[in-house]
C-alpha cells in the first residue's frame, strides 16, 4: 500500500512545499499531509550524518522531528534553522527520503581549543566561535588559550606550537597579551615571550636553542624572544630574588 501511494506522494511534495509560503495552498495542505500519512508516509527514522557522539544528542533534540509525524508535514527549512542554532554545527542540510526517513547531514565545527577569559571557560572552533553545548572539562586534550582576543587568534598560532612536540608536551597555556602577541606558559612555570610579528621565526630560534642547550629542560623562569636580534633568558633564581619584567 505504501509503494502504491508513492506516485501520489511525489506529486503532493510540490504542493506541500509550496504550502509553507502560499496562503491558497495552505488550505489543502492539511488534507494532503493526512492522506499521505495514511498511506504510511510517516517518520520512522531520523538519520544523522557527520556528527560526533558528543554532539548527536543536542542536534537531535534541536531538530525535534518526532517518530510517527507525517513525513510531508516536516518543514525542512525550519528543521535546518533549528539544527544550525546548535553550537556544534557549522551548517546543515535536511533531506526527506520516501517513505519514512529524514536525513540530517551536518558539518560540525572543528573545535580547536579551550578559551578562558573574564572568569569564563568555553570550547571554541577555528574561527573563535564558542560551542556552548561543549563542556570544557570533556576537552582536556585541547590546548588552553587565555585572554581577550585569544579565541580569534588561536587558529594562527596553534599549528606552529603543536608541530613542535617538545614544546607542546610542556605547554600549560597560551596567554594573549594586549591582544597583539602571545606568552607561552609552560607546566613547570616558565614563560616564553613571543613577538607580535613573525612568531614562526621566534619559534625557530627557540628550536635552535633547545637543540643546542635543551633550554626547555633547564627550568628557566623566562625566555624572551621578542627581540629578533637576541634571546634573553632568566633563571628561576633571579625571579625568586624579585627580578621582574613587564609582560607587554
């Protein structure tokens, strides 16, 4: 019976799609939807593509497509808009498949870091957009970026840091300073100060120093790479003695 009615259903889709916009078509929309539902065109499966296990529940709840709903009664555009309001989702497509399936095809945001600023902690994507449904505690594998502007600047610096395993394994946080440059805070307390421009060149100099003198293992208080002509290092004992230096 279902397949005998597919020809009627296919013709009805055009009318139902128009009915969301055309006041005249709305007058017959209800009858068409009910008639096709009677033929068995009801939602039995909502198939989600492209979502991680962490995001799936939030996306399906936002879609709000109930089992048993008339298949032709589902407003695909409204579902798409609801799904794209979910922080995990960059964009989405919603597809109706006869006789009983709705497909949610999503492109999920690439989450790259945990961002700490103004007393709040959130997970961000490569464009610095917060994914509010993502719980930071569940993303301890992501690097921590701190400070105003750190969310939008993170994507430019993180590949350079992650490509250096000795540095990345010691990193506690990347701290944005005056929204113009980075300090790299290491787990043992050392601070690596990068310049506002040409961070890659500064990191290459750090690589060279580390290859020669294993500076990342020396327990230094500070490695200042802001001057392209020289590197200034400060032992921890100097810091303990009260020697200070501006962070800007």
